[in-house]
């Protein structure tokens, strides 16, 4: 199993959570009273073996299950269990531990510590440490199934999620009370994997506001017919998901598509026509740090829309069209000083010339070009191959990859080039 929810790093930012950058981390293992405390010994060994520094903060009840000597031998550090101990040089220890740590993993987390933390109670070494932290906190509950499913415990866990904690769901299995049910602490190997995967994720866009457009637009002809294109929206959705994964607050404005968002921190706005996309985009981009125009917006729309279905005639049908507003051009005129504007171009001829012209004419910072001449690129494909033109003259040429991977490449290139500004 994995995290209780797909809590993104943006939750941590709401509380000004500090994120470490080095490969080797300083991890505090918080241990509470419960038979699952013996698993914490394996967790300590896993982090130490991977080259991380480990300290242990343990409650008095936790010491009923594991000994200080064992914990100190495995962690190679003195344990912290008493707010008023005098066996170290003077410091406010819960503050010094909070400053030292890159993350805290409470495993096992009892109903007691969960309730204390959720309500701001600080009456022992671990609870005071948790309140002093501005770092990622992982909570691995372990308790009887009835306790875990109790409304109060679930309410407390939900509160901790809102505060930015990452809850590692307990599993079904043999419990200390003699029954097999949910409440068994996740295995140390899985907890270790979740924590290390969390730090392995890129967080370049942490704290940034991003707007992404995706999908086609449908321009109505009558109640039955419309003008549209073959865009699935997958490229734009992939960009939105990757931005949210990397910590951005994302607004996704999408035309008609069957795709679903998976990250709960993406604000999705559904539109149909080019004009609807224009209005929503102008509304949400004023304060955005990054705007990515990946939608395939119709260039033309019918001059009039029939209120009834147009019947088939013997003669040819002429359909008068008018140009839609160029959204990228409008955003280029309104672009803020520190705002990054990324346009997309799908071409079938003179690809490079057209993309470079678009870059200049639209006042964009980047144009992402993909050509229908490239196999595996364009509409209705799960793969794409792009060339990115930067305003400063830098060029990126990618290979054909899954659109999820292409999204990572685009964002990495944009991020690195933006740092040069």
C-alpha cells in the first residue's frame, strides 16, 4: 500500500515547510507505545544502511517495548525521551531536534500521539517536537481496528492531512489483540520506500502558481454538430499532473476530454468553446508564475449558431466562419514581469520557421513544437516528440517518449532556463 491520500508537497508549503536538498537526510524516528515498536528497529537499520543520519525520539510508553541501548546502538545517537533531561549540553532539545531533522517518521503512531498532534497538545518529548517542526512528517498508525476506525481517530488523521502530514495507511493483518484486521503498521521496508521516494521527487515548482490549458475546443454549428479537432488533452494533463507533483498550485483549464485528473491539488475548470477558454484563461493567469498553453484551440468558429439542426440539402453547404481570439497573443500582451509564458505549436510544414515566428509574435518565453511528420507525435498518441525554442535562443530537441516523460522534460528545460533570467 501507500499513502492514505495523494497529499502533495503544496500542503507542506501552506505551513512554510522546509525541504532539504542534499541526498543524505537527517531522519528522526518517533516511537510510541505499542507492540509495533519492534518494527522501528528495522526501520532505523534501513535508513542507516542507505547512508542517512538517524535520531530517535520516543515516548515513555514506547520505552516499555524497546530499550534505549538497542535504539542508541542502531541509530548511533543518544535517544530523546525526556523534555527535562540534563545529559546533553544545554539546549531546548525539542527545538534543536526540529532544526536538525530533514523529516520525522512516527512509526508506530498511537491514537494518543495522533490525537495530541491534531489538537496541539505538547506534554512530552515527541509531541513537543512535532509542534516545533516545519519539516515533512510521516505518520504510520498502528492500533486495534476498532480504535483505528473510531470517528475521533479518523477525524484527527484528516486534520493532520490538512496540516500537511503524510499518513501511511496501516494494513490488514494479525493484531496484538489476537484478531486479524486493519490496524497493523505498514512494514518498515514500505515505509522506507515511501519516505525515500518522497525525497526523490523533484520539487522545482514548489510554491509556484501554474495555469495549464489542455484538450480541444468544440465550436458549435447547431445543436448537433460542431467544429473540433483530434486533441485528446493528454499532453496538457500530463503537464498539470507533473507540476502538481513538483509542488505547484495548478489550475487546469480543459476542453472536452474523457481524461481525469488524479492529483487532488489540481483545480480543474471545464470549458467547451474557444471563447470560454479565453475568458477562463484571462481570469486565472493574472497572478500565475507559469502559464502553459497546451490546448488545441480552434482558430475559427461559425459566425452564427443555428438553434435547430440544419437539414441536409441537395446543394453544397457553405458555412461562414470568423476568427477566434488568439489566446496566446492576448496573454503575451498582458504578461507580467516575472511570469513565464509557454506556447505550443503543432505544425505539418515549415515547422522550425513557424515555431520561431510564433515565439516572437506572441511574446512567449518558450514554444514547444511537435510535428505531425514525426511518428508517435501529435494527437491521439500516448507518446510525443518535441523541440523547445527558448526566447534567449536556447534549443532543446527531445526524443519520442511517453507524454508523461515529455512533460518532465519540458518542465525541467523551462525551469533550468528560467533560473538564468
